[in-house]
C-alpha cells in the first residue's frame, strides 16, 4: 500500500513517522512544495534574528527520512483525482496513491484589501516569506503590520531587531483582547509601546498603495491616516489552506471536513492538522484546532486509521505558549477573554506590570491557568485540570507547578495570599 502525505508540517510528519512505527512495509511519500525537509515553523523568526540557522530548525537529521524509508517529494500539487487516486503536480508529473493524507496547514487571511497583491505584501508563514523578507530588508525604511495575534508580534519583533521602524494596526482596544483577558492584553500593549513600536489600537487597514513600481508604498487606515512604508505584513489570522483540494470534490467548509476518525468525504482520503475541520452534531460549531500539539495528536490518530484502525480523535486539555517581546505566555485549559456563565477569575499581577497569573474556576473546580512572565509545568497544570482539582487544593500547591529557572525570583507566597483573599471575598 502506498500512502501519500501532502504537507510536511507537524501533522504530516507525525503521520509518516507513526505509519512507519506501525507498519514496516507500507510505502510512504511525504510531499511539500515549500521545503524538502520538515522544519520548525515557529523558528522562522529566530533565523531572521540571527539566533538560529535554517539547519538548526530541523528536528531530524536529513538522513532520518531515508533511514526510515520515508520518501520525500518536492513539488506543488495542482489537482487531486480522487476517482483515479492520482496526484497531479505543477511540473506536469503525477503520482498514484492508495491512501492520501491531506496536511496542507494554514495560510494568512486576506480580506480583499485594495493593494493586497502588490509586491512586498505578505504574511510570515513559509520559508518563501522569510526569503522574501530577508531580500527586501536593506531597502526598508518603515514597515506596517496589519493585525494582532502571535504572528503579528513576532514579525514586529523581527523587524525591530533590524532597527526598522514598525507601525502595527490592531482593530481591538488592547493587543489580542479577543483572546486574552483585559489585564493581560493591556500588559502586552504596554510592552509593545515600551519597545518604541508604534501600536495603533482600534485602527484597521483601508488600502495599500502602489509605489508606482508595483510594490507597497504606503497604507491608509480607518482613522484617515496615510503611512508611508515599503513592506506590509498581513498577520490578521490564518485560515485552512484549501488550494490543493479545489475541484477535487472533497467536501470543505472553513476547512477540509472530516469525521472524528479524520476521514474526509472521499474514500481513502484523510486530513489532519490546521487544514482539518472536525464535524460536530448539528447546531454546534465545527472544530478547527490550529496549534502545534493538536497537529501532532491528530497525526498519531490519522496514522492508526490509515492502516485500518477506528480510533477517534479526542480533544486534549487546551495549551498554547508564545512570547510577546520578552514576556513569556502560557495558557492551560479554558481561559476565555470574557468569563463564561458560572466561571470565576482569580488574578494576580506583579507590581512591575510584566508578570501575572490568572486561575479560572467554577466555584470549586479549577478550569484553566493563564501565565505572563512566569512559567508553570505543563504536566502539573494539565493534571490538575483533568483531575478536576479543587481551587482550595491547588492554591497551596502552586509552587509545585513553577518551572522558572533556579535563580529567578519566585512569587508564590505573594500570589497565594492575594488569590486566597480574592477567593474568600466571593464566598
């Protein structure tokens, strides 16, 4: 049996590795138009900033793939023939398959802005984006970044380290406050301003203007401002990359529609990772999970089912992490920007305004943790949430979760006192 996997990100490579673990004889081909080898996408910023080389971002040595008899194919797929079980490539070639896994990832959102297709206008999602940004950097006198979120702040920090002035256009009242609770969003906003980055809140992009040579020369905003620039970074979120499945007959909505065994509407075709949209019962919103660890878990389930299994994908305790300039961020479990009915928040913030801890609970059970500038152990937080630990049991044990380096200042005593006082005030 030949399994073709389209996409060599974390989902696609996990499928390939687990197929080989389960079956020594299955033929595996891992396909990507972007890169020959799997690399860590979040590390793109560190290549640009000079902290890493491209080869340092590859989790596996190049010989790993041949050692494990996983063939690598570099090429862009232009058409999927599900009836004939054939992939057609941009260079005119084709490839037959018995099972196909779609792990095509995400692509930056574009909202039909005038000028969005000009040169020097793109997001930060691929190696090609990184190469383009590196090539244009010597000519950049000013850059504009459109949208908040994690990629936006990464791109701002990258350009800032090259001493390129940056303006950020963010439609929210505080940075990423559609995801972060108000206090944390305001903390990130303060950090951005403190770095000298021009953060313009409640401001949207209206148009990108041609410099007269087919490239970005300025933007105009919803506030009526015109900002000269030579690069526009589009970081207003991402959406599933569906380009390869267009015309294939495979059912899509926001993403490639799959059941909870990651099977698409086409026989023998599966999807996993950022591009997959999990069907839910009528009346509920379908699930798209676009973070690293969910792509890995889906890849493991997908490999099992490609080989004839019937394993359901089970959503794990939510986790994400990032860095806002020098403020590390972690979230475990359910921490909405606005509390849901029946939820209560305990919140502590350090006097520096650059560290905080938020615990969400329902009056008894701990539901989630939000940390800024403090690191907690993943296994401890996950265990507390999955075991339904009570807030009264967790607060005295917060020190068990602390994962900061040995000589970093610790604040558990101050945190416990503040949170216990808040908890008692609500009872």
